[in-house]
C-alpha cells in the first residue's frame, strides 16, 4: 500500500494530489487506529466488569488463582 501511494506522489494527472507528508500522516492514522480501537474495547470491558460486583469478584479470584497477589504477571512473547 505504501509503495502504491509513493508511486503516485508526484502524478500530475490525479485529481487528489498526494504529498509525502500526507502519506506519512495516512500511514500513522492506519497504524494508530488499530491500537486505539483495541484500547477502547479493553476499557469498555473493564468498565462493564466493574459495574457488576459478582463478575468483578470472580475475575479477581481467577486472577489470584493463576497469578497470586504476591507476584506480578510477566508478559510472554511467543
């Protein structure tokens, strides 16, 4: 996709002109859009869990059973 945009950045026949700064901004929007939607979904899920004390308690118990309160979760890369 980036290659296609860069191929047409100086094409005088296009009705909409592409400039390098515009292409950079477009790519940043594409990349950040994916992460933002994930963050919003996680935030929503946590808010829903907090509104229901019985679900929040069960989630806490499950995390305590797996992680325990005396240690922190470590991210793993597979």
